[in-house]
DNA sequence: GTCTATATGTGGATAGAC
DNA sequence: GTCTATCCACATATAGAC
C-alpha cells in the first residue's frame, strides 16, 4: 500500500546484474554470492527483496515479458483491425511476433541483446519451475498468434502449423542465444556475421537489426514450405500427387 | 594395453544413466550422487572410471558423436562421389546432415531420443568447457558441410549460408530438446504432434521419424528463402528489384 | 574395481543487531 | 533496508582399506 521511499535502486541493480549473470552462466551456475558481489549489495538483499533465487529469476523475466506480451498483443490487434474478419498474411503475423521481440534487442532500456540472449538460453532450461513459469507467461500470446496463423493458412493442417511455429521459435532462440558451435567452429566473427559495416560502428543494436533482417525471410520460407509427405499411414492419396508438394503461397 | 577383464558393465551403466539424467536435469543440476545412486554403483566409481564430472559428460558425448561424425562424413562422401566435381542439391546435403542425426533417434542402440534431446539441450549450455568440447568435436564435419553448401548455392553470399545453417541447427535443436513452452501451452500432446497413429503404437522411434518428415521441408524452405533486403548500406541496388526477392531455387 | 570415510568447498537461506 | 554471522545441506573429489 504505502509507497516505499527507501527503495533507492538496490532492487533494480540486482535485477540488472542478475539478468547479465544468468545470461552468461545459466541459472544453476550463477550463485547469489556472484550476483550480490557484482551488484555491490549485501548477500541478504536478494532474499529480502525477492524471497528466493527462484523468485529472483522470475522477476528478472517478468520485468521484461510484461512489456513484450502487451506489445505483441497490441501489434496483432492493430493488424486484425485493418482486416476486420479477414485473414492476415503470414508475413505480417511473423513480423508482429518475432519483429517485436527482436526490436527489444535494439533498445537497451528493454534489456537489449542481454535480455534476448538470456531468454533464448533460459527457454531450454530443464528446471521445472522455469518451464512452468514460461508456460504461464506465454500462454495467452501463443494462443492468439496460433489462431491467427490458423486463419492465415486455412489449408495447412493445424498440427503442421504448431510444429512450424515450434521450429521458428527454435531457429530464433538459438540464433539469439548465440551459444553455439557455429560461431566458434566457422571462425566467423560477430561483426562479419552482422554484415559489412565497419567494426567501430558495430554494436548490439546493429546486431539485432541484422539478425531480424536475416531471420525473417528464413522463417517465412520455412513456414511456407511444401507440406511433408508421410509414408506410413498410406492413406488414399490419389488426387494430384503434385498438389501436396506445391509450395504454400497465400499472398506471402 | 592389456584388456580390462573386470570391466563388467559399471562403466557403461554409468554412461547410460548419466546420459538420461543430464538430459532430464541439465549438467549443473545433476549431481554425481544422483548418477551413482540411480546406476547402483559406488559414488567413487565415477572418479575412478572417468576422472571427474566434466570428463564424464565429455565421455557421454564422445561415445555417440564418434559414430555421428563418421556417418555424416560418409554420407557426404557418398553423395560427392556420385557427382564428382559437380554440386549437390541442397536437399541432399540437408538430408545427409540432419537425416543422419534424426535417424539416431530411431535407434536405441545409438542413444535414441534420449541422446538427441540431451544433445539439443547441451548445445546451449554456457559452461565454457562444454562449448570448447563441442567446438572441437564438430569442427571437421561443419567445415565439410559448409563447403558443400557453398558449392550447392554459389549465388548465395557465404555469410548468408552460415546464418541459415545457424538457423537450421537452432530449429532442429530446439525441436529435439522439446523443453519448450509450446507443448505445454498449446496442450498438444506428443502423440498428437507425432501424427495420427494410435497411442499404443507410439514410441520414440516413431516420434523421431515424424519429426524428420516435418522438419526437413521446413529447413529446406528456410534455406531456399529469398535473400534479405538490407536497408542501411543503401548500396546501388538499381538492377531489377525483383531479382533479390526471387526465391533461391537451384533444382531443390 | 569397489567400498567407506572423510576432506574441503560452496550453495541458499535466515536470525537478529543496527 | 542493510549488515554480520551462522546454520546446514549438499557438492566434488580423494585416501586408503579390502
């Protein structure tokens, strides 16, 4: 009820540092001592402000996902108002969903690439409380976008759309997380990957923009790929064998 | 030199159990006590046989990646012998790379889906020794496949190919890892996602097959998507604006 | 090769003074 | 709200008997 006046910024400083350390080391490998040490606050401060380490992680995400969820819903609302009753183009839906997220990477006030990387990595953490948390946080948004895709691709089986949404999330998460073999193995540096811009101009913001420009065509290409051919069920698949192999191309 | 006779199968049992527990909980959250307890061997056995927990993880992977690396190289060799000097079709390269992996999921003797899931999750673990390990294990194979893709897609900038290889790896890893929000949120069960087969017939092997059938078209569609349009550099982009937007379609 | 016992460190959390 | 001091569970690793 009563406004906290002595909040100073201890709370926010813990959140900022925790965001970075969880991103760099993962949840399990980041200790509260590492966090409070780097944030230059007392060890007991985390438990005082958040209650537990688990609760701290949740708060790190809640702070950002609140904005992201609202923005994603707003973006979809805007699109659907333009075509009242009609169907959206898949590219519009992907842009609203993935573009909104990727734009967070360009804005340090929204966590920038640090948060994006953290998100990409944490999505695959097996800890149950983490999976449960994300399931709850994402439920509404995923449901809305799933339905939008169903309407946008009425000829594609819904199970297939769910799979492809799944694949798209993976491509994005992994690309964002950036903890991968490729960068090390290929010897291609981030700067090179980001484009041809001179090194001194390069920053996280530019990286996020480049990533978006390269990722969106890939995702759209995957989403609109020909439907798979199943061998086993051996259903009566008499009608024009070319049909299924044709690409899904509903006005992009 | 001398063959160990009293090896019994303690070593293998530790590896099998560790594979499963690392998959379920992640590296950090899996203790040696959990492993030795489940494997019903003595706590000291891990250090005796492998030296340390880190070395155990490496051995869990080495055991499977040895086969995978050889098989991937053999598959590429076979293809390149068929078209001596010529270029392969992107679909052939993807089939050799991703198909070989996904077929491990159908074969319990190669670790089955347990190993695939472990691999998908561990690739994003931030621990440095893990990243270093994978970089070394994958170096040769990635290099060979990268070059094959360069030749197969001579008109696509190499940086773009690296990015897309990156995206493809992500889509696959994430789909395999399966620790995601979608399955929980959408309420779609694994059985449903795998297809329309009755539940009693469903198993890991069938899941791996279905995953492959659904993933391959997606990956190919993404790989062959139109090249991205960059706004910033503002290079002289006079020549037919349609060209860049056209899909990459080198005889599939 | 296997076992017990133990060394040695670190983790998250909290009680209670200020 | 912040701090010190401390509890206690659990981690990896090893020494040394069998």
